[in-house]
């Protein structure tokens, strides 16, 4: 009864939110601000979708024939249409279900790019690709025949359980034939906690929280070939200098200076990772660097995971690759920008991660997608190269080369990087497919 009394208030709140966003969208369309109109459309869809998921779960909970499935569960569908970091943080859900229902098949609906992380992962049965404009830069258009064919196939299978970690509006139809267990967004709650709480009505509390990624033998061979071209016994550092948003990126000239100092002070082999769209940024870093480093922009995600697993240290922005590094057990130094640290930081065990973070007054009202601070991106620009070197030294001291001097192996400070340093190493090794995004 209490839930029913709250329903009219929730509906009125949702209608007010819809009216506000429709006004913003129309205003952007009148001004021909297409990108902002698309962003507001995504925000509106996410808010409406979140409320509809809550309503669907509440209705199923009130109906006796929609009880949670028992121990004889034979198949589970996980819906997770998200970016790389959130996909990595979904892996504790795979492990929890595998332990609780060892005979159940886990099928996964996900964006085709991040889903390549699980190409050779025995935890996943069928990998079902689906692109949505709600969480990815896709055109804001209604679903076509392929979407409805996919929904009909999933409805026909009648999964006993659909774990709804992040879906989109069309997938709410799965509630007609399947019991839904959904993650619920709580501000500042760690994402792994949010996902595992959705499982508690079925299997109780889950203690194993660390994300894990499987590295295939093929990807590991590629990583060995790429990382094995430098001096033996020197520490190997992988740097990711980009991110999904400009508000999360440390200045590129500082990454260039950082890489140079890693070579000078630790004789490190430095490898920069990025996606195809990052080529210009990597070239700019190479032009500003005074030492020679290696740059990769055509690696597929499984090969990126293998590179991270084989490295001695990862250094980068708050991005999906920092979560990947944590999931393969590599030590990492993360340069943290505007995102909520408690909610979004990599999930790691032990003393293998150092996050450089400045708690500014503007964080409480930060929209994350744009900077409201009078000093633009002060949260990142406060981080100095020396701070990163000091953090990295804790992980690299034991792995540094035991040589009397650097002079013979490092390039002269006055030399400019060779033009073929960018992308040259991997071009002949790697073919097409989903490449490393942010």
C-alpha cells in the first residue's frame, strides 16, 4: 500500500523532468545545436529508463508468479550496454553466477566494442552485440528491424532470469517473459557494489569483488612481440594519455615530459596506447617528447589487455584502460579528474594502485562533462610531472635496469623523435576490428 501511495508523486516528478528536458531539446534544435540536443536526449532517455526499470521490478515483486528462480537455474541473460570500464567491473557478476550456478549458461548483451574483451572468456556462453545511442555516440534514432528481431529472439528463449545492469528502453520488453534483477543507481556507491547488490536476492552477499580479465594466448603473443623490442630487463611502462571526455585528460605536453623522465630515471620502455581517433594526439606527444617512445593506435581490446598484463606499470587518466590494468593485476598510477572517486575508482586489492587526486571545492557541484572552475580543469592541472614520477618510483624501483649510466642506451635530449615512431611498430602486425577506445 505504501508503494502505491508513492506512485502518483513519482509519476508527477517524472512528467516534470520530461517536460524540462523536452524544452531544452527543442531550444537546442531551434539554435541548430545538434550535439547538445543529442546529449539532452540521452540524459532524458537515461532518466526515464531508470524510472521504468524501477517500476518494472516493483510490479514483478508484487506478482506471485514472478518469484525469483531457484537453484535449478539453467540460463541467465546479462544486459550491459556500457563502456569499457563498466564492462570490466561487470566481471565479478560473472564469477558470482559461475560459483552459485555452475551449470547455468551466461549470455551477454553488450556493445560490440567493449564485448571483444570477452572473446576468449569461458565464463560467457553467447555474446550478443547491440549498439545503443543512450551510452555511446551513435545517432539518436529509433531501433530498426534488427533490434526487433533480436528482441523477439530473446523473448522466445524465455530466460528464467535477466540481470539488467544497464540496458536501454527496448529491452524492458524482456520483463514480459523473464524475471528481472536490476542494478539501481545510488550516488557515490561503487559500481561493483551496485552490480553485486542486484544479485543478493538470489545468492546473498558476494565477497569476491575484484574484476578479472582473461588474456588469450594469441593476444599475449602479440604483446610479447610489441614489448620485446627494447632493452631486456628494463621496466615496461604503458601510458594511456586520452579518455572518453576532454575533462578527464591530463595535458598532453605533461605526458610527453613524464615519458622522457621515465626513460631518464628508470631506463623504462614507454609505450603509449590509444584508439584510431587518437593518432593526432599521439603524434603531438611524440613531437613534444625528447626521448623516443613507442605509440600504438591500432590494437584491439584483447591485445590492449595483454599489453597491460605484460607491463610493469600503467599510468593514465581516469579511463576504461585503468580498470583493465587493475583487472589483469598490473600496478597503476591514475591521474584523477572530475569523476566521483568513491564511485568510479578502479577496484583493486592490495597496495598496487595510487590515485593522484585533488579534492577541490567545485567537486560537489561538478557536472563532469564540462568544467565550471575559474581555473579550467584545475583538478588535473594541479598534478605535476614530479608527483607522477614519485608515485611511479614506488612501483618501478625494483624493476629498473641495473646499469652504471644511462648515456649509451637513451637518446640524446636534443634529438627529435623519428617520424615513423608513431604507429610504425604495430601496423604490420594487427588487422582491423574494434580498436582501443577510451
